[in-house]
C-alpha cells in the first residue's frame, strides 16, 4: 500500500509507525461516536425548533467548515499538531472529514499554510 503523502510514509503523527496502535483505534472510535452524538443533538435541536433535522445538520456542518477554516489559518503549528490543545468538536469533525480526501487536504494545507502546519493530521495520543 502506498503511504499518504501528508503522513511522511508512516501512520498519523507518529513517525515510523506503519499501523495504528490499539489506543489510536480506540481513540478514533470514540471520536466517531462523539460525531454521531453531535449529529443526534443537532437534529433534535432542529426538531425542537421547527427545523427539518437534515436541514439543521447541513447548516451546522457548513458552519463547522467555516470555523475549521478560521481555526486552521489562525492556529500555531503546536496547536495544529494537537500536542497542546484540541479544537472544538465541530472543528475537529470538519478537519477529520477533510482528511478523508488526502490529496485535496494536502493542497489545502499547502495553500492555506506555507509553514506546513497540519500536514501530520490529528495527533491521536
């Protein structure tokens, strides 16, 4: 398998590791579970406020992408590496989704940040 160009040939943010650890997998599954819960809360908010659940979710995702863009452009390298802090859940969701298309993500990183910030992806530990 060809490694992703933004991981430097290794898994995620850990140089030299070819596969994720059990802890990395557990963290990832917990994160995905948080995303599911977030969607359920947003859709419930939509129903409670007379908005179609899907419309409420779509609007929320659009705002999350805008917030991600602002966060990504303003964050320092250490914040983007997530060694010191974690962005808000909606920003993390947009970031995670964006990284599912590595070629577009790398182009975005190169255009938005000349310092290479963000090219390592999410720091799972």
